[in-house]
């Protein structure tokens, strides 16, 4: 766990987990913004890839302690709803679609904890929510990617069978149904260490936009990690997050874009929303916050 790089951010009160009830109960009210769902279409659209950041989280709290059959049904329901959001984005022309951190799994509601601290408490809590790679989630989204001919990035809880470790993982499947990348969250936040192991490697892959680097939530403000991606020549940082700071995660996303001189696609859960597409100079193409279950779009130049 890397703590040195995030001290100033933690002082600002940032969490990378959350509960749907926390938004309503927080003492800090959500400040509405004038949302921008999509920028104007570029003059030469054929030269660009249209991307989408899906701001969504499961409608139900993760049912910790439920039967295996009930948990399986819950996970299947989440995947199906995500497929609907992917279909919507694809219908609107998006070719690269990013979903939030832990989107397949969501987060539980722990009655004895304050809402902002709701989280799986142990490996026992989350053991029936984890999935292997390949597994049920990768098989499901492979079919969705093939059906719509799009790239998909989604967040899940991963079981590594060889070591029996659990990870917070993002997976990317391309428009041919091939799994092209997986990334394990490097910077776990507090309670996550009770049930997850940190990742230790960076992940890049080639796409129609050029080289993409994967990040999950707190990784976006680890400047050591960002510096390494910068040295690799990453053109896009693709972020799956559950950003539990009220107002606002967007500033951190913008600073990462400016530091790396890279586009950022940020897909957040609606617990503490802030999603959008950011240009390499830190300016925003799109930015959604108070609307629930929405999609922010953007345009990124094709690789030459």
C-alpha cells in the first residue's frame, strides 16, 4: 500500500469507496453543476474515437450474508443493467465505454458503520462476490462487446485461484471480444486492506486512440504511478472509480490529465458522483455530477 504519495489528498477527506445512503446523509451537501453530457462533435468526426464514461452503481446494496444463489442473482442483475447502459452508449456512437470501479459487485450497507465507511469488512464478507479471470463476468461482457462491436472496461472483484488472493480489478475487452488488459488497484484505501490484496503492476494496451493506461480510484493521485505512465507514453488514462469525496473528484482527474498530458476518461459510481472526459490540458469535454445513471461522452483523436 502506497501512503506517502496520498497524504495531502487524504487530508482533503477523500475516500475511494462508498454507500448510496452516504450521499443523502453527508453533512456536506452535493453542489449541483451545469452538467455537460457531451461536447460538440468534432469537425472531422472520422478522425476521432467517441468514448463514454458510465456513471452508475448497483441499485441494491451488496447483500452480504445472503445465500450463494441470491448473490449470484444479484451479480447477474448488475451485469444485465450494465449491458443496457453499454447498449445505450453504443447506440449514441460510443466505441470505447468505461464503467465504474467494483461495478459488478457494488458495496454493502453495514448498519453499525457510518454510511461513508460502508465496505466489505473481511474476506468472509466478499468471498461469494469474487470471480476468476476468465470467469462469469469476462464471459458476459465478451458477448456484449461482440454484440455491439465496442470496447468495454468494467470493474470487478477478482479471485486469483493460484494464491487465493482477492483484488479490485478493471478488465478491458475489445470490439472483437478479446480480453486485452486487466489491472489490479495498486493504492488500496484503509478498509479495503481487510479483504483485498494490492496490485503491484501497471497496465497499458494499444487501442484505436493509442496507448491507454488503466487506473482505479486512488491510483489517479499517486504521482509515482502517473509519472511511470507518463514515461511509457500513455495517451489516455482510463479510470474506473468510486470516488467518495463530495465536491469534487473532478479536480483530481483534471490534474492527472494535465500532469500526464493525456486524456482522462473517468467513470464514477453515483454514490459520490463526478464523471466525464478531460483533455490533456486539464479542460473538460464533459462533466456530470448530480444526475443519476447517466453517461458522459467525449472525443479522442485516433492514433496516427
